[in-house]
């Protein structure tokens, strides 16, 4: 079976937590995945665009080259 919108850990959801919620997510296809813990949670904006520490919009702590640490 497939979900109409998105899937989070095997459960169908209307959307991923792109801009709100305690844990922010990004989508890869129709799957929701959590942003890296070193990404700063952006209020009303996209926190990350991938799973790595180099895909954060802004770092929660420090940036070392392309990576948040």
C-alpha cells in the first residue's frame, strides 16, 4: 500500500513537520525523516533539507566547514 501524502516510520500522515513541531523533518520522496540533531529548529521556516549535519539551514551550535557540530 502507499500513502496519499507522506509516511512517517510506516504510518501515513498528511504532512511532514517541515516548519512546526518539536522535531523538524524533511521529505525524501514521500517519506518523512528527522533533521540532524545539530540543526537549529527554525520557527516558520525549513530547518534542513537532508539528514546530514551539512544540510542544516542554520546550526544549533557551531559550523565547521559545511557541517554543524
